[in-house]
C-alpha cells in the first residue's frame, strides 16, 4: 500500500537553480494536486490536475510548472528557485465523481518534501 | 475566490478542557472536510460534512456544518495530549482549498 510517494524528502537549492519534485500515486486517482505549507500555516494550492493531460492553476502558481502525462505521476518543476519558495511541499490525490471531487473520498497526502533555497 | 478563515489560530490548553475551532467563509460550499496534521506528516481526514446543519461525532470530536453551508465548527470535549496537532478545514468542488489552520497544544 504505497499510496502517494514523494521524492526527495529533503532538498537544498541555491537561488536560480532548477529542480523537479516527484509525486506518484498507485490508487488510480484522477485528481492530483500540489500544496505548499509555510511554517505555522495552512496549505496553499499551487497547481492541480483533474486527469492525464489536464492541469490548472491554484492559489499560488507563480514560479512553478506542472505536467500530467500519466494518471500516476504529477511532477512539480521549479525553473529558477528563489528563497521565497523555501517551504514544505505536499502532493495529494483523490478520486472524483464526474466533474467534482468525491466528497466521500479523502485527499491522500504524501509525506512532503522539505525544500530550502539559499 | 473561495477563502476559508479559521479561528483561533493558536490554542494552548490543559488536558480535560473543552475547546471549539471555527471555520468561516463568505462562500457556500457543497461540503467541508476537517483534517488533522501531525509534525512531519501530511494531513489526515477526520470527517466530511455535506448537509447544512449536519452534526457528526467522532468519539470526543463533534463537527457541525452551518445551516447556510458557509461555516463549520469542531468541538473537542475533554481534550487529551493526543489531540495535539494542526487542524485544517477544507472545501471545494473542482479543487480543494484549505483553511488557515488552528494549531492546538494540549498539556498534560
């Protein structure tokens, strides 16, 4: 029962470097999303996807790119890292009912990637 | 833009006390979920409320959805140290937005 797997768990980048945070789920969930969580705060939605080939922006999309070529994978790319992107990043997935998130299905979270940009 | 405001932001209490956490919005939600997050982990779902006025109980936790489906509350009776964590409400139809969070610390 892998669920949602995020790699790496920790990453340190220098300003201007690029990297990809990986996220994979084995539950055949259509909906996948990326959140960032800053110290002591709630979760803010970066990007989300309602199925393979479909992505959309969340609350704080600037500085991040995503793609969804398969149902299982939803990588998050930082093209040019900035100190303001220092945060803990969570990937999550859920099932859907038609066009809507299924209210009976919880959002399943990975264990997060702690990113520091110096 | 749908926003979810939680209050209080921080809560520090002694074991055995009761507490209530609030989640408010100016938007109507078809359903709201409550999650709890412990340090170093992702949030875990506690409950989903769907019907306006609905009350759900999970052991010592009582969740209520407002009649107008714009707000929700979480009441904990006789809090225990194991209740310590970050409590988050969340809602949305095509995407899930989270509230600002309430950090609860229960001291023995």
